[in-house]
């Protein structure tokens, strides 16, 4: 899987084939920054969760699990 295929504003699909989020951009290192949610917060997920990239970014886990495990602050700043 080539993370360089991930582009800004691509749809992120969870392992249940449900739309989960939208890519804001790839951060330095190994994380993907997601666009702001309804509460105006960004979240970050590891690139390691990505199983494939086509017209969308596909994750290896369901959305509920991903939301429990994502980062609510930029991992590069920790």
C-alpha cells in the first residue's frame, strides 16, 4: 500500500464499508489528519490502519473502534 496515493479530502471508509471521515492531509511522520468534526475538532489516525487506497482510504477497523483509538491532538507535537 502506497500512502503517497492518499490525497487531501479523500473519503475514509471503515472496515464495515461505511464512510468514516475525510482526509484533511497527511502529516509528517506516520499519521493522517482528518477534517474537523461537527464539534470543530481535528483527529489523527495512524497510516498503519490503512489497508488500501483507491478512490477512498480504507481502514482495517470499524469506525466505532477507530474513534476510541484515534488521537485528539497532533502526535507530532506530543
